[in-house]
């Protein structure tokens, strides 16, 4: 059994952690269907393992050096590498508002991402005052670390920057997904509040 299989089994067999991952972190192992038959541009298959409420999906790639890289594909046609394995990916998923951080990355600028991540964290804490406790519960149950946001930003930016050429997501008709980095550095209407 790989470490990815072990983590997915832990989630399946721990209903309260499965629920927290679904409701607070948009990682739903019961939502594996993505609609299209996605694969990597190389033709390598992707194994769907979870989805999120906006229609995006998480996939494991074939094993490389004992690890299975984690790729995300959004329902809006963006996708790419988010971590070198599921454990690292889950640390990012529970540790920060990673999708919005990529969206407001100024094209992948790590400094812009650091600023965005701090604004997003304040907003998340306002909307979910228990987020710190929820992160700790999920991390403890899955033997993960609660990593400082600044470190998670660096890890996410590094992984997403390595999307091309090996982790470009394509549809069954060969259409490549857009890279994961958004061009804006903050929301266009009103900036960060």
C-alpha cells in the first residue's frame, strides 16, 4: 500500500475527518467524477481521487521515485501540479486558501502570492473562526504537519512552476488546460478588504 492509499483509507475510515475535509477544505473523496477523461499532455493517465464543490478535481499521477505527484484541474480549464505527493498536497489544501492564492499570484510571483495568502487567511479566519482548530484536527488524524503559510506558499509556487512540461493537464481531445497561475495580484473590484 502506498502512502497515498494509506491517507485515502484514513480519510474514508474517519468520517469526522472526511466531513471536515469536504466542508472546510473542499477536498471530497466521494466526488471523484470530473466529466472529461483527463490525462497529462504526455499521454500518461491521471487517477481521480477527490473533487471540490466548484467542479474541480484532484488526481494522482503515476509513481515517480516512490511518490505520486498531485495534480488539480479546475472546472474553468486551469490545472497543474500542486505537490509532489498527496501528503504534501493535503498540507497545502488544509493550510491555506491555495486556489485563490494561485489565482491572485501576479503570474506566479512568490512575493505577490505571499501578500495574497495573508489577505486570504484573514478573510478565511473571519468567515470560519475555527479554521486553526480544524487544521490541527485534520493534520493530527492524518499524521500531517501544520506548516506556516509562508512556507506553504513557497512549496505551492515551486510545484505549480513545474507544471510544464510534465504535468500539463489535457482533455480527451488533446486541449491543454491553462497554467495554474492567475495574472492579477489582487481582486479587481475593491482590492483586498
